[in-house]
């Protein structure tokens, strides 16, 4: 390391970046804003706001089309259709930006665009660069005031599955917006004639913030970009072909405060929405005819003439920004006297309102749902003033198990406090809220209304966040939005009005601390104050908000730009991780400049790495003249492509000793008939070595509704619940069966069953499960707005029953998330003795929960499994809209079965699955002899001698084979 100077290397990289024609270095500039004086005698003054660091848009577009990711760009849009193999019904599919209506329309327009005067005979291919913008101010550290306001750009020509990856290199940093610093405030106070008035001072600062935002965009939308916008820009793409690229601004994703600045409208004005002129009083009528008509008939357009007239009064005649003259001119439409940079530079025909796409993360998860959940906490405090309802709610959330790798996380000990929760935490709360709130309200009718509202809320959340939409799902989303609007208004009027809802104790304490901090700035306030009576203010469920109103825009925007995750704020929030990381290695001076330099260096390094990797791949390519068909894999017949479980033999279980353990309630008959090399007469089954082997997990692979690969890991100790298809004659009424996996096993078996394809010794995996049955007299589904309810099938000792059984892993569709029906409590009647194996995930080994709710909202794929019609699914069940019709509000529907928690034992309908013998016979009959070829001359009795196979199965073993009874002589897959 002698002579190594990292600062010199960084300077050399910066110099190389400046010379590069692709990756431009950040430029620093000052933004001019013109401020009115408030007096006729004093002319307006232009202030220069320093600290803007930016890169030209055209240079970023050129670098994007020459980047290695450009190999995945889509230059020609298309419409995507899906034809069901069962119904032959064809419908439009919306998946990406490049198969959306807007991309197709813009592509058709640029084909008719005129060639530039300097190249009138250009024959190059004309393509659209779909620019998708994000901006959001963020704090750079947990403590202190350091912050950054970045603007990011993504290319809609790239798939969202690549674009959303934080380390893919798809995110381009355009600019870092400066803030109005204290020096600017001091200069303004010394110059402005009416700075002494507090209200006037606040109006001037708000006006300056709007002028700063649009001053930044005037610099970004420079003449070079405008020329490219009109005539296109010639770019030599990654494939070596020159194309004429037309940049188009598709979407601009931001939270509501930034949308107000971008749309040049008043914050919390009469018309809250940046896309329409629906008044604040009418925003509560979501889903009603008046709301839907208002969104289409009262589209917001930029009022250029009124803005110019208002600026004349302010800048020339010295009127106040909120004077009577300004209010009469601008208040009705919530307009402001700021020239919009997008309209000024791109023309009055530019659709500004369409560009400002709704943001589901901030507007629903952190908006509508967060407000509803907070108000439900207030209702629980009002229903039970002692706080027992909230305590029970927190207890129930703590009892909910996790699901998947990161789908449902462990809940906090005090979920009701909502401390330090992100959007994904509120998403988890919503997905698990129905079993938690069940029974917490004292009145049964109110409880049913609340559960139905929560169901429709979770349903709206699921269909709005789908990564792939069809015509049916968009139509269903529209119906759910209407139903949700009706239910939440009815809940507010019929239920919330019955309770005197006030602030929660934590909210009242937090408000008092904020008030004390404002009255005595700089004086630290204690976080824990003595318990003294506090005056808790009334708190109502407010539906007159922009976030509630914006839910009606999602179906239209899905048609325009594709699913909501294409223009969600989540990619922008993930991009903040980089700038926060880079802030930690700066010297905390000129932060924006240092972060910009480091971003450029990282981009150069990543680009060089990808180019080198591509060259190495091309250098190591081996061209094969032919492929031996004998090595080809038959994916259709190989049963283990759907699942995988280890074949290690580190945990053998002796069948002779098995009946003495806690397995004896179900394994006893199996063990007695299969013990030793003797044959299990009904199916001619042999288990060799008198042993079965236990492994830890089983991985279930599946294709999601949007044609992506995914998997669930089944672990009997943590994630034991699975779902399988029911029998064909029950599939319309009961599409799935549910079971809890108690163990994953494999054994060396052979069969003489005449229906088996192979008579060789095979290694067979099987799951030992405890079955769930449907709750009798209980109706569930999308029409009834109820989750499926199941419970363990009761065990009987005196005759064969279906409480326990064996399951072929190939029959498992998914892991599933079951939440206890806390309202009905626990019982010991379903399994009347202590059993550690059957209750591995439970705290008590003596009792079971009476019922469980099947959480179909745990993820979008699970919803589409139960709803039907998933593009990536095989449509094994009929569509719910075919079975159940339209959504309805059945108020006369009776209470749930046994609301007092006294479900009679033995009345639950069993699944009636195949018995253990038939299950094993069918599993063996499915084995293809070509998949596991064994030596025909091998003596079955000599299976205790041999060597390990060197195939793929041995390579995938999780642990080392160390059992002396196994020879491992089983052909691999």
C-alpha cells in the first residue's frame, strides 16, 4: 500500500468522468427566483439560490441507451393478451409500461414526427424514451438536520422487475434540489417591505418554495432537451444501431406536498386534487356517481391567463400573495401565481395532471389505511375505557406467526402505538387485521360491519398492488373501490358516531410535548412525564382528504401506465439508501457535492465491471455442435421439479420403536404393516432397513400469477401449514384443503402394486400432516367478505379417522398462512391428550385453537389462487366472479357460527382426504421408471451394501450421509 493515495485516484476518476461523453459529472449552479416586494414603489428582486447540483437530462438519456441494461430495453410497444386454456376466453393483460396505452400512443405519435431541419432525410428508427421521475426529500441521518432532496429518473423501456432492484444500475440521479437557507431569509427580511407581518411572511416563503422548484426544472428542461423533445436525438445504442430517441415524460412520482409544488396548486385548498377540480367537501364520496363524473368532467388544466394576470397584480402593483384580488381570482380552483416550468417549456398542450401519478404507498398504506387503523384504536378505547380492548389487540398481533422469508414479519409488542412503522409494517397489519379485530367490539352487528370493512380494505389493497392485471381484475378493482367507499362511510355514520372517540393517551402526550417545545424552543422536553390527567381532544374519522379521493384514479392509471408498482414511490425510497450510505463517508461539508461525486464514481466502476463481465462471458462461450438427447431432462414427468427435500439420513427413525413414541396415534397401523422387509398387503409396499428418515424442511416451487418463479419453505417448527387441491367434485365449493405438516420424511421403498410404473427400490419422500376441516354452517368468499375458517379435524381412537395422514409433496401447491381465530379460544377436545409433535408451533402442548382463519391476503399470489384467473396459474378453480356474482352488502346475514366460541367437537366437516394406503399407492404409481433407473439385476435384499450416487440429488444433500444402514444406491434425478 506504499504510495497509495485514494484522494488522487478519486480526482483522476472525476477528470475522466468530465471527459466522458456518456456519464456526465454533476454541475453546480444557482437557481434564480423572482420575489415580489409587496409594495408598488419597490420593484421585485431576483435572488440567487446556490447549491443546485444537476446533470443534463440528455446526457443521462444517452448514457442509459448505451448502458449494458439497454440490451433489455423495449423500443416497440405492444399489447399483451392472454387466452385461458380452459375457457378459450381472451383478455388484455397489463404488466409493464411498454405494453400500456400511453406508451403505444406516444410511439404512434413519434412515428409521425417531423425530421429536424439539419437532417430532413433521416431514415433512422424512431423510438420513445419513457422517462419516469421520482423526487422526495429525505433525512440523511437519524440525528441532526442533514437532508437531501434528490430527483431520480428511471427508464420505462426497462422491465419493472429489473428497474425496481436497488443495485441494478437503472436509477439515474438527475439533481439535488437546494433548500432556502437562513442567509436567504435574512436577505429577504432586510429587503421585503411587509416582512414584519407573520402571515405575509409565511405566504412569501411558501411562494418562494414553489418558485424554487420550478426554477430547478427550468434549468433541467434546457434547450437541448427541448430540441430532443421535438425532433428526437440520435443515439448509438448498445447494439450498435443508431436510433432517433424522443424523450417523453410519462410519470412523476412524489408524495402529496411535492405534488402540490409540481402542480402549482394551493396546499389544503378548496380543490385538493392535482388532477381534477373536485372540491374538498366532495372528496368523501369515493365510488359514487358524482365523484366518478367529477374526476372525468372536471380535469384540472393549467390556467395560463389567470396566472399571468395574478403575477401582474403581485409583481407590478404590489398586491399580497393572498390578497382579496388574488383570492377572488385563484381560490376557487386552488391555483397559485407561479409559472409552471413544465407547461412553460413543453407547451400548453403538455398534460401536467396526467404526469402526476397517484402514489399507493403514501396515499393508501401510509394514508387511508393508517388513518383508519388509528381511528379503530380510538374506537376500542371508547368501547373499553380501561384499555383492555387495546391490550387484547396487541396480544393477538404478538401471537401471529411469520410467513415466508419477508412476507409477514414478527409484530411489535405494542402494535397499537404505531411507533417507527414503515409502509410495509402497515401492510402487514392490514393483511392480518381481520382475525385480530374479530370480537373486540361489544355489539355483534358492529363487529360484522367492521370485519366486512376490513375485508374490503384488504381486498382493495391487494388488487391495487397487483404486479399483473387483466381486464377482469381491473373491473373487480373498480367494484371493490365503490364497495369500500360505501362501507367506510357507513361505518363512520353508523358505528363511529356511537362512540365518543378522542385521542389515544400517547397522542395526547405527544401533542402536549410538541406544544411545550414550541412555547420554549431549545429547552429539552422529558420523554416520560408523570401520569397526570390530560385533556384528550375529540377525534373523528376524516374522509375529506386527497388521499381518500385519489383511490378512484387507480383503475384509469393502470390502463394508462400499467400496474401501480410501475409508478409507486417504493423505487425512489429504495434509492435513498445509497445517498444515506454515501453521506456516512463524507466529511459533512458540501454534502450534495460530495454525494454527487461519489455517485458518479460508483456508476463508472459498476459500468466498467459489467463491461468486463460481459467480455469474460463472451470469451468463455463454448459452441456445441450438437446436444445429446439422452441428457435432455423431461420436465413434465420429473416430479421433483415442483418440490425439493433433502435426502440426508442423519436422523433415522426406527419403525420398531416408533410405536412407543408420541406418533402412535397415527403411525401405529402404518408401522405394524410396514415393519421390516414384509409387504404391506393392500399396496404391496416394502420399507427397507426398518427405518424412515426425518429431514428439516421441504421446498415447494411454484409459478406465481404474474409468471414469476417463487417458492415456499415448509418447516414443521416455524412455517408448517400447506394447501392442496381438493377433489374434483368439491372444487367449486371447497377449492382447497389445508394441513399442518408435522414432519418431513423419506424412506427406501418398493412396491408390487400392479399400477406402479416402477418395481425398483425407490427413495420416496412424504409429509406427515394433521388435517384441517372447514367450519360447518360458515360461509366465506369474496361475495360474503369473509375469510375461510378451518379447524383441526377431531381425533377418534375407536375407529379410523382423517385427523392425521400422509401427503405426497408433489400434491402441495403452496405454504399458507393460518391465523388463530382468537375470539373462539382454545380447546383440548380435538386431540384429548398431550402431544409435542402435533403442537410443535404452539406454546401449550395440551390445547389447540378451536378455529383458524386462512389468510388469503397474505400476498397477491394467494389471493389469485382463491379468486381464480391468474395468468401464471393453471386455473384449477373457477373464477370467483363466475361463482358469486357482484359484490353485495348483506346486512341481514346472520352471525358467524358459534360466536361464543363453543364450537361443538366433532361437528367440523373433515376433508376426507385419501387414506395413508391410497396416498402412498398413488405416490408410487406416479413415479416414472425413467426418472430413477436402477440396475435390474440388483437384489432387493442386498440394499444394505453399496456406494453413494454421484448425481444431482447427492449434490443437493444438505448434510453428510453418515448412517451405516444406508447404501445410497438410488439413481439420481
